[in-house]
């Protein structure tokens, strides 16, 4: 059978008079020929300068032999929900279509979206063919790149999403200069959306708790430890995983950046040399794997949890010989521990309660850490969970309140 060529249509806008155009990566992905039709209906073949799959953005270029009019870029950070916006594009092939609406929200993620995609949500009509077109404010400035919709019918249902212009500008500059986008990383894992109770357990009002540290990575070299709480990066407050990811990713690779961390109630400044995220490591997902046999020593707490020594089966897994802590043997249904997400098979390696940051190596350590905790105190358990794909153990913090 012979394959047949297929045509698709998307939008874009000129950001440099010499012919550089910003659009979505999914508009041009897999194309053998890219043709750009300007407002005067003239057509030019385009070349790809670079793409960034993480933000679904792409830069292409046409050679016209003259300066072209450009779209003015605006400041997406200055927009607020309720602002009026216009979406431009070619929905269903109807070129130069303009729709109006308001900004519904900022910082949205969408089902199936990537880690660095945080969109402006709008109810301006966006349909197939709008992708890559500009979302502009009432001053005619581009404050977003129309990228996605959420709809059961794959047509406009009042939920349109645009990549903010400030992100698009940074991606564009990197693609034009070097053909690829580099993002900083320090080599840690953390809970991207932690329970606020977790931060209160550390005696703080904001921050992100370090779960684990990549061996040999910048964080380990700088002296980070699991259960450190990052509160500020280069003077900018960090309130959640999204803000930490954004600030770190925007740092220049190779630059030394000061991090403010809290460890056992004390503030420390750790200088970290930023690494290239793509080179350093990828993400991991954790899954619970319960044990199939019991140990000897065990203890029960008011939290509804019973622990025991780490089983030989767990120690036989990759990395298991170095495990320290106690294994959860049982969790009482409906208890504080159950509500917090603790489950049979998890390994508790650390308990945090304000300035108390206690490493757990035995059942006796666990029992001692539980003594003296007042009712109403928020505490956090650092648990090790086996990754079912790699058999490695990964860290996670789970907060709860002492009944």
C-alpha cells in the first residue's frame, strides 16, 4: 500500500522582522514541508529553527527579502483573571478569525500536559486551527500562544489554554540562539503538591520538602539532606513544587545559586551549581509494594499504625541492603495514619515535628520518637516506597495530626 500525504493547518505569528515565527510544535511536528501564508496571501516555505516539546512551542523562519510587520509581545505576568483577550487564528481553516473572551485563570495544567506547561485559561473560542496563534490583550500585545482545548467533542467548550508569553519569549530566545532549550536542575525529588500540614510539621509557613537526592548531583555536592525544607532560592520565596521547578529551571546552567533551607529548625544557606536538567536525571513514579512476611519486633501507636523491623524480603530487593528504618506491618482503617496515606509495606525512615527531626533506624527509635507528642501536633513521616518499575526505593513525606 502507498501512503498518502496529509495536510494540516495551524496558526502562528511573526516575532522578528527578518521572518522568525512562533507557533506550536504540534502544528509542525512530523511535517515534510511547512508553508506559511501571510495576510496578503503570499506563500513561503519555512525552515524549522528549533522546537521545545516541554512547552509545545516551535520557531520557524521564512525568507521574504524584506522586513515584515511583527506582533508586539506583552507581559503575561501582568494579566489577571477577568481581563479581556482576543484569540487570533484559522479555526477549521477560516483564516484570520478573531474571537473574544476573558482570562479565566492562570497557572493551569491540563490532563496529559507536560511538567513545564502552566497555561492561561480563557473562554475566548479556540478550535482546531487556532493552535499557535496569538492570544492578545486589549492593547494588542501578545500575552499567550493558543495551544490546547479541553472538550469531549474536540471542539470549543469554553475551555481554551494558551502558553504565557513570558515563557514563550524565553523559549524563543533559547531556540534562536542555540537550537534547544536548557533548563536548570539540582538533582532532588519532592512532592509537587504537598499538604500544607506537612510544612506546618516542620514549624514553617512555606517551603518545599526534599524527599531524596540524586547521587553525585549538585544538591548532594552542596550538602543537601533528605527532609531539608527549601524556602527561598536567590531571595525568591518558594511556596510549592511549581514555584521551585520554575525558579530552578530558569537559572543559568553552571551558575552558583544560594538556596535557603531549614534543617532541624535552623536556617542554612547552601550554594548550588545548577546542572542541565536533561543531562542530570528524569522523573520517577512510586508505587506501594507490601511485604509478604512479618518480622519479629513490632509496636502499635495511637495513630493507628503498627511497625516492625524491615523484613528479609525487603532487604533482598535492589538497594534493600542499605535500608534503615521500620516497616509498616498494618494500618488501622479510618485511623489518622490511614487518612494520611500510610500503607502496609512502606518504610518509615524519619519523623519530623517542628525542630525535632529524628532519624529512625529501629523499632525502639520509632517508639521513642512517638513519646511526648502532644495532641493536635502536626508531624510528618518520611517513608520509603518501592518503585515497581525499577525496584528502587524513593522518599515521600506524609503529614498527619496527633489525635
